[in-house]
C-alpha cells in the first residue's frame, strides 16, 4: 500500500492523539493517598524557606499545625504536588525537594514557572504547587504572629490575638 | 500522487547500531557530567531544557539520519540514570528528534545538490544566515513540542515553557552546533572506520520541506499557543459579571465544560497532536527525485 500524504497525516494524527490523550488522562487520574510524611513536611519547609524570611525552626510548628487541620482532599493535593516536585528535584539536583537549599528550591520553583502562574487546585504542576504549597504556606504563616512579626505586625488579621494585645502592656 | 516514504533511511539498520549506541552514550555522558560538575562549579542553568538539548543538531549534522534513534535511547538512559524516567522523557525525545530532524531537513532543502550534509557544506554552500534560520525555525517547532508536552504531562503551562524553551534551544544550538558537529564528524568517521562500517554515514535526509509552510505552522503554533494559553486561563478566572455589565453575555457561551476546565487540557492535547503531525508530514515532503518513477 502506498503511503500518501493524507494517509501519513491521518496515521500520525491518530497515533499522537490517542497516545497524548492516554498519557494526559492517566496522569490526571494519578492520585497519591496517605498522610503527609516527614519528607513531605521537609518539602513544605523548603517552600517556606523560599517564600518567607522567618527561621526554619520558627515556622515548623505553625505549618505542622496548619497541615493538621487540612481535609483529606487538600492533603492529597499537597502530597501529589510534593511527590512531583521530588521527581523534578532528583533530576536536577540529585536529592528530594525537602533536602534542597533555599537557592536550589527557588531555582526549581522558578524553573517550573511557579512565580508566573495563577494558583489552581487542578492544573499543571506549577499551578498546583502555587495553590497547594506556596499559597497554603503563606496563608499559614501570614495569619500567625510568627510569620508577620518580621514585617512589624504582631497581631495579624485572622489571628485570634485581640484579647492579649488589648490587655497586655503596650 | 506523491508517495511518502517516511520510514526510508530512518529506520535503524543493523549496521547503524554502533552509531546509535554511541549517541546514547554521549547523552548519558553529558547528563552525568552536568550532574557531577554542578556540584563543583556553577553551570549556567537552563529552565526548560537540559544541556543535552545542544546535541541533536550537531549529532544529526555529523552522522546523518542513521544516528537519529540514538537520541531517544540517550534520553531514556539519561532519565533512567537520574531516576526521572517517565512521560516527560517521551516529550523531551520528541522535541529533541524534531529539533535535529527539522534543522537537517531544512538545511538539505537549501542545498539539495550537495552529496551529503556536512559542516563544510553548511559553511561554504549554505551560509551561516540560512543555518541560523533553519535552527530558529526548528527551535520554534521543538519549543512548541516542549510547551505541548508540559500541558500533556500536567507540568507547566504552554505560555511558561514554550517561549523560554525557544530561547534556550536557539542559544544552545546556534553557537555550538557547528563546532560540535565538526568534532563529531571526525569522531564518527574514525569510529566507523575502526568498526569497518561506513554505510550508515552515507544515508541522507531525503525530505524537501516547503520553508514557508514549516515556518508558518511552527511559528504560528508557538505564538498563538502562548497567547491562547494565557488567554484561556484569564478568561476562566474573569467573573461573569465583567461580561454581563458590558453586554457581552454571548462570550460566556464559550464557557463550556468541553472547552474550559478539564476539557481545555484534552482540547490542547488534540490540537498539539494535529499540529505536530502536520509539521512531521511537511518535513518529510518528498524531494523531486522521489517523484521520478523508478525504472
């Protein structure tokens, strides 16, 4: 049978569409169940290191408490984003995302375009990392004095510290 | 009717195996070297592509289409060695193959009378200006493939990956491709003489693509894809009130589940598959000689 232009095009379109849709759907349905491991917590601390100036030991209890209050869907999103970041991190730096330095973490997130995308709970890795990791960590930190004191705010919006601040010494 | 023989000269023969293995080894060497050196000295970082993206053009320029299958082999080996083998490998392999194949096919189109494509033919007969044009067009297509792959594998949006990949691919290929190809030519001829296999190096890219069509599809895909990638994400976020307050409710009819949200991903995958197929078919445009019936 002669391979004409039309047949070649139809064959390639069919094969690439079927293959592409297959991969796209398969990856879309890949979910990672289970609680956030210690390595996952290290990953969140790396994100905190990149996006916030507070010391690692100060932010750990805040993030740990915040993650403890998340529902199962949110935890699943966090774990999935972190496991995909781990895979990229091993490729680029030979270690998991939680083991990266601040500069390496910043470079990896910028490489994925996390600083240029809008946050979306379901989307590409960059968009999910922005939603589940960057914005979550920022929310956890900026609603606690630990995260706002470096900016001169001792009683941030959302933190129930009104009574203490009104009754304490000025 | 034109007879497309996409596989002619491209399918690996037994005599091409040492060449393919050598290209695979070269990819692995560059990846591991980059990993080792990055711990010692600071290597300029590319955000979308790896340093191995500098290899497809010089490798295919020096060794011809017989070496083509070494590129996916090399990427599989490199990704396996760095524990990152996955769907992304397929995307990188497609983009690398496209970059090398498109550059060589376009160069061949500029001087189809040369017995075979080589560094001296590019320098003396084709010219550096046309070489840069061929690399830029090929890089545009390969960057679009990277952008498409980013959406396909849920990694990065098209508008983040594609423009950056274009700049990085051009930056890696334009200045380094010819010196590296010269080096690889000497290594390939020495290697094939040592093995007593010279036939693979004589194979040639037979396509004679239409420059305008290839330029139109690849640059169009890159530009329109980038704008559309930003546009649909913005459209998705804009509240309905912004349209109704300006009597633009009819625009909201476009917000169908098949076009936005989960449907957008599938739509992009399908559009990308069609455009990539069109580019491959355009590049494999048979030469005038292929149309002459064989006696």
